[in-house]
């Protein structure tokens, strides 16, 4: 088996980071098997190199290798792309077509951004992983395929499982072996090496002398948080190579090509919500409504005691706790109480006056049940 250095040269991998070397060693160990592999890492770390290494060092290297970006295929056509379709299966299906799993029989399929797959397609993929069987869209005939699946994702799969966006059983079938690639900010010793390689490539491509960085510029690159990882570093190297007239670049010139405010997206948040992301707001509204209902019930009880007893002092003494609960201890002093501004016995007298009137010429009495 080839050494790590020869593999890096063959696939254009730059760096000596311990996490990177561990990922490459893991890829070589699983290459001779047929078990499924899940590659995890942030966007732009170079996850697409791992399935190429696995395929080239496996017994399937003479068969097809197909890379599929699951996030770039529309949801309505992804089943047709992966598994094929029969003629007339849907509008526009003018002829029978074989999918990737049929075309790559005996080879390897790399499913990039597998976390973007719709749930219906996840069920079909799980069947392929378990039994090697699939059916074309619009067909009832079961077909067999012998495909090695390597998947990759930059999303938090466990978070997607909690939200019901990814099947847990599919995750465990895909991640028989899990390979993690470190982000560029954890590979500080490799950043300058990568920049030098990109600068050399662009100098050859655009027929110009390569960019050279001074010591402060190299320190700035090493300390910068690369949210876009290797892809962002490559873009910065290309911009500097093309736009700068001087080939000797200092830290001030490099800083002008770096965003002032580093984006922290996509952020991986371990949040186990309910059925929606607004569960906490809904719980707050429920609590407010229940508190209002409780206060209204207490007010009804105090009012009923006033009507039945008609004694202000007796009612106040009996329901002191309720009154303090409704109005608060500080907002219910006896001298400033809103109950003192209008005497309770006066309210009772007013109510008794209303009851004493036997009938009215301008209204009729309607008995109505109290609503819930």
C-alpha cells in the first residue's frame, strides 16, 4: 500500500496536520472493504477527496465512480436521477432511463450533501443499503445493484434527526465508518503551505510571477478564521494573484481581501425543540393565558362574595390572599386601594337597586348560558 506522502501527491492534498493524516489513513484501511462510509466536515474542507481515495484503492477501481450532489438536484427529479424511470412514468419521461445506481453497478457512488435528501428518497436509499434492491420510478420490477456508497455531509445529522428531517436508521447504515476532516482554522500549520501552492498554480495559469508573503502577512493568514475553509483560501489567493501588481505582499494588502466581519454560519446548534422552532414562544403565550384565566377566576370569586355578603370588611378579610395575588402586595395598600375609591357597599347598593326594578320598557330579559 502506498505511503501517505504518495497519496497526497497523487490526489493533490497539501498539509501535515494530524487530523488530516488520520482521515487519510482511515480511508486507506476501509478501501478494500465494501462497508459504507460517511465523511463529515464543514463546507470547503475537501471532503470530495476521500471517496476518490477509497475508490482508487479498492477492488472496484476499474469500474465507474459517480459523484452526485444531492443538494443540487430538484426534489421532484432526484428519485429519477438516482434510480431511473420507466417511459411515461411522469410528464416528460419519453423513454426509459437508467439511474446512477444502475449505471454504476459494480462501482462506487459518492453522495455529497446527503443530508439534503428528501425523506421519500431516504427510504429508497435505505433499501439499497440493506438489500441492494431498488425499483425505477413508475416500475414494479425489482432490480439488483452492487454499489459501494460513500456519503458526505456538512450538517449536524443528529440535529436533523431530532427535527425529523433525516432517518435515524439510514444514518446508522451510512456511518458504518465515519471519517472526519478538520476545518482549516484547526490546521494553522498548513495554511501558508496551501496558500503557497495556490499562488504557484495561479502564477502558472496566468503567466505571471508567483505571489510572495512577508512574515506579518503569513501570521495574519494563520490567525484568520476561515469560515469557507480551503475554498475561501483558494479564492483569496486567486484574487491577490490577479489584482496585485506588486509580487511582494504585506499584511495590510492581505487584510484588504479578507472580510471584516467573519460569518459564523452555518452554525451547529444542539437544540432539541418540539414540533417547530417556535415552541418556546408558544409556551410563553400559554403561560400568559393561563395566568389571565386564574386572575379572572379569582376576581369572579371576590365579586360573588361581595354580592352575597354585602360587607366590605368581611369580604376583604376573607379574601385578603386573593386580593394581594391579583393586585400585588405593593400595589394594594389600604389607603391607595382602588377598592377604597369606590366603596364596595355602594357597589352592592347599586346592584340591589338594579335588582329592585321589576321591569324596563326599553329592554327584555334574556337568559344566556355562561360561556366556557
